[in-house]
C-alpha cells in the first residue's frame, strides 16, 4: 500500500480550497506543502498563514516540506499552524537531531529530506529520530522537473538501510513522478508518492489522482 500526496505547488492558488477538495475526494490522503525561502533554494513560496488556512480546509494529513535554511527556527511553528508531518533538509540543519526531536515533541511526524547528490550515509546517525525520509528525486526548488533516474536505486538502498536496522521509517519520494514511473518507485519501496505537475498540471486533477493510484497499485 502506498499513499498519494498532491503537492499544491502546481495548484491554482486563486482556487486553492477547490483544488484541495478535488484531490481529497479522489483518494489522496496527504497534502504536500512546499515551503521555500529563496535562500536554501532559489525560489520563494508560502509560509505559516497559508498552512493555518489549509488546516481549516481539509482533513488530509498536512505534510510541510521545509526547503529553508536553519529549519530548526521554524519547524515547531509549522506544527502549531497545523502540520501533521514536517520535514527538514539534512543539508540545511546542523542540529538535525534536535530539530527532529522538537517536531516529535510538538506532536507531528518528523522527516529528513535529502537532496539527490547527498549520500545516504548522511542520514545514518539521525535515522532513529525520523518517522520518514523525503528522498528528493529532483533538485528542490521548482515543480515540473524531470525525474533523476538514479533515484530508484537510492530508494532501494534506503529501504535496505531502514529494514536492516529494524526501523519502521517511511519513505517519501518527491520530484518528477508521473504515471510512467510511479510503479517503479513503489516497487522499489516508496510508501508516500508526492506529485505536483502530474496532478495539478493536468486538466482534471481528481482523475489524475485516481490514475496514479491505479498505476502504482499494479505492482504491490
Ligand atoms: C520541488 C518540490 C516538489 C514539487 C514536485 O522542490 O519539493 O514537492 O512540488 O513537483 P513535481 O511533481 O512537478 O516534480
Ligand atoms: Zn516537496
């Protein structure tokens, strides 16, 4: 079983409530929210007030992906705003274990996000403090980029690392997922599939959610 997490980055922000209800009714269980600071990544998106509003608009799990420097300064604020899952980048936080513990103590699931060129060994020490790993399959910053093919093997190696330690850490994948590659990543061990342009870049986002769920299920 895997879950679909539509990324609102590619949604129509003038109709955000409608866009969210459509994917929720189609079977999406997690809403992925990309927070960018124009510093860790070369783009600026949305922040705490939007998360607070989203919390009122949906019962889906809210998953905040913090692409910001020094995420420890803001992570708990996102939990207070309504996030159920918060991930911080291993590349952006020199006090990662502290941040993960603070997220858990605040009542949310704590995640470590990792860029395509960062080796998995960077996760080793903090892994027991994380509920999930967000594996980036594009370089973060923008929606609509092409999937980096070496990510599939990275998922397999991460799954091996988690299973080998007897942990229950979930694997999320983020970037360039579409109907053509979803079955490959699910088969490799992904639990949560994030998709932005493959849902909100399409004519009918609800139908795209249903199709992605169907295409990914073939292999499980
Ligand atoms: C990219 C973001 C992603 C983005 C994915 O930095 O973290 O969540 O929305 O978009 P697609 O699915 O279009 O690659
Ligand atoms: Zn993301």
